[in-house]
C-alpha cells in the first residue's frame, strides 16, 4: 500500500516508510494522557564516538539513541533520579520493555551541531505512536546539551540558559521476529538526471552484527558502510584531504532520511508461502550502490545509497526475479563548508565534481 502522506512529507510517490505504515495501519496514536517521555542522565562523548574532526561521528548518533531507548527500558521506578524514568502526562512512571528490539528506520534526522570529545549530552524522547500488537513504536528523539542553571547577569537579570540542540530524528524500533508482511518494503531509489553512480564491495565482519538482529547488520553499521562508499565516490581520502588543505573546504553530513532496513522479518507463515528469507552473515561480501545528485551548484549533494546482497551463484540465471536483494537504504545529504568560517560554499573544486559526475 502506498502511503497517502508520502507526497506531503517530501518522499517519492508511492514510497512507504514504516512510520507512515504504522500511522495508517492498525496503530494506536498516543493520546495525551498516555504520552510517554523520558530524558536520560548525562552521557559523555568518548574517543571512540568521534571522527577526524573531534566531534561525534554521524552514525554514532544512532548508537546513542539506541542506548537511550534501552537505558530507559531498564530504568528502575524506585530511583530518585526522575530523568532516567519514562513519565506519562500524569507524572506517573512507566517502564518500557525494549529488550530484543532493534532500530529499524530513521527519518528526518538533522545534524544541527556536534558534541565534541569529552562533552556531555542528554537525549529526550517522546513516544509518537505504537502498533496495536505492541511490536513496533515510533519515537521523536532529540540530543542536546544538559540544561544548566540560569545565570544572573551584573544587572540582576536572570538569563535563560537554553540547551544546545545537537541532533533530532524520528525513529522506529521493532521486534526482529516480525513477519515480513508486518513490515512494508520501501521502493528502490530512482536515479536523477544529473547524478553519478558508483558501486563498492565490502566484507561484513562478525563484530558488525547484533545478537538481536541476526539476519541484518544494525542501521548504525549500515551507515558506516555508506560512509565508506561516499568517501570513495568523492575521490577517496587523498582527494578529501587535498580539498581541505588546498581549498579549505570540508564535506559534512547534514541530514539522514528514508533510512531503513529492507526485507526484514520472516516467520513460519512466510516459509509456508514460499517467501524467501533475506539475510546476511559474517564473511559475506555486500555491495553499496551510491548515487550522488548535486544541488545548488554542488554546495549540497544528495546521496541515495543502497546496501545489496550480490546475486547468488546457485540461482537460476533464467529466473528473471532472481538477483541482488536490498538489505538497507538511506538518503544522506552532505554539504560543502568553508573550513575556516564553517559557512556553506559552492566553490567545490572541479577535480572533485568531475570525478563524481564524469564531466557531464
């Protein structure tokens, strides 16, 4: 079923997100009196969370969100720290059971500021909707700096210390043992007229898998593979280093949208109907297809990325339905910034653009 909200939400016609599917099919919209919210205790940015610029690496925001949702599910209602408890609109504590759940879709994730190495942050979550069978939930999440006490200036006026908003996203979490019919399959991406497409093959390693998600790698690790492919599509580390050193330009991620695991879910009823189980495993080779479309003279580049299972050598070559199968996909937006002023720039050098778009 195509989402009736896809057009107004800015998605391609017929594109079905799991969040819109939940909203339109057997869902319980959370009533105000049932509203669940939480704010985590302060969490710290460690060295393994950061990138080459000393700020949180883009895929690690999902790791922080995943930790927050599971931290809340294990919080004790006996604690005096109300920030670690999920509280409804009446102020009553509620404990969520997210054990065995996985983050399966991310939409409208915006990278606004970046917490630096050693800094602290908190995550605020608000339950947006949940399925009637309690198998999936949609959450609005926000990462920000901790709220500091208000200051009193020299004139005796109270200055409101507003927290710094680092990142926001709408995420869907679900049980990994759902039937494939419970999870819609988003449409494949369509390449634009002015785009460049590359493909890169990577090997999956054991540490990239999650015990709660045996058939797929988690979205945060999918984003790592997408980052590798984007880097190579932009010319590789040497080209990006040259652009920074000679042109004082850096490329940063500003948005993650339509990011989801694909072909997820399989149960006995699927087996009875002959629906194949799509899964990957450690040691397997996978392909990342990256299509980059430039906007605003190259200042913004929209990267449509898909993680694919290669066609099996055991499949019948005459079977037209056989072929590469999707594991995940996302639309990642990157922006060129002046390295000194940190302001957007369209002065991306030709040696980068020509490498992506093959001198179109």
